C-alpha cells in the first residue's frame, strides 16, 4: 500500500490539499454520484423514487424494507448535506485510511453510516422524515481524526495556526446541526454522536496496541543487542 505519511505530515504543518487516498477518492465519487441520482430521481421519477432508498423508520419496520440502512448512505436530499459530507471526508479521510488500510477503512466508514441509520430507526418515531447520507460515518471519522491529529495544527493561507481539534469540532457541530435542521429531530444528533464516540474509542485502542508493540519491539531489540555482547571476552 502506498505510504501517505509524509504527505499527511505536510498537510498538518501547512495548509495544502490533503492527499487523495484510494478509498477517499472512491467515496467522494460515490457521494457525487449519489447526489446526482437523488436529484434526477426527484425530478423525473413518478412519485419520487428516493423513498425506496432513504432511511424511513415506518417503511423499515412496517414494510420490511431492510435494505434502507445501507442504501440511505448514498442518498442525498439537498446539496448542502452532500457538500458537507464530501468536505469532511476530503479533509480528514486520509488520516484514518493511512492507519487502517483501504479495506478496513471502507468497512469502518460505511459500517458506521449504516449504524447511524439503524440507531435512527430504533430511536425515532415512524412519523419522522428519513435519515440520509453518510453523516454518521463522517462523525466516526472525526472521532478518529481528533485522536490521530492530537497536537497538530492547520495553517490557512498564511493565517495564524489553528489547532486541528478546533476545526474538527466545528465540522462535527455542522454535521449535527445539518442533520437536525433537515430531519427535524434530536434523535438524528444521537445517531451521529454514538458513532463519533465509537470512533474515538476504537482509534485509542488501536494506538495503544501499536504503542505497546513498538515498546516490546524496542525492548527485544535492546535485549538482543545485549545478549550478543554479554559473552564477549576483552583482552586485559
């Protein structure tokens, strides 16, 4: 797998476009395609075909449309939600993909999107409007990014440096506000906050395991070096 660590470091130290890792690029294309398909479905289909794909609790429980948590990840009712999701993924996606690799990153990102839709189906009443987009996956991504970028800064076009966690916190608030505004229920905020917390906990565990392996490797190397010299006899 291609190493993005040097590009990631430069992106943290000075504002440049973040590197486009393979899965980030693919998901950005999927978000754009999902918005275009949603737009044309609303304009030209009879009865708005989006209802067959957006996460609606009434249809999920009442009609047995169990594919909705997955398909809703790729459906967008408004361009603002699509742009916001694409922005978060573009800015922060490379951090997590460089740690997990493309396959695990894709599973984590889409899996948390599905989890957020399922939480919404369990918590919201059947009268609420549908949940749509990959906002829950991006909330989990921001949780991971806050841990991975701890201590780093962004520099925007020569302005004073801004702590990365401040930018990530603002993006999270916008995601939650956007979901509450268009869906009209606080349960949509819970559906984003739970994946965010899971992202923080998961990446902390991964970092702890990596740090432990690194310490053991260093101690084994030091032990091996000592053992090679302990039996040597030096002339007196």
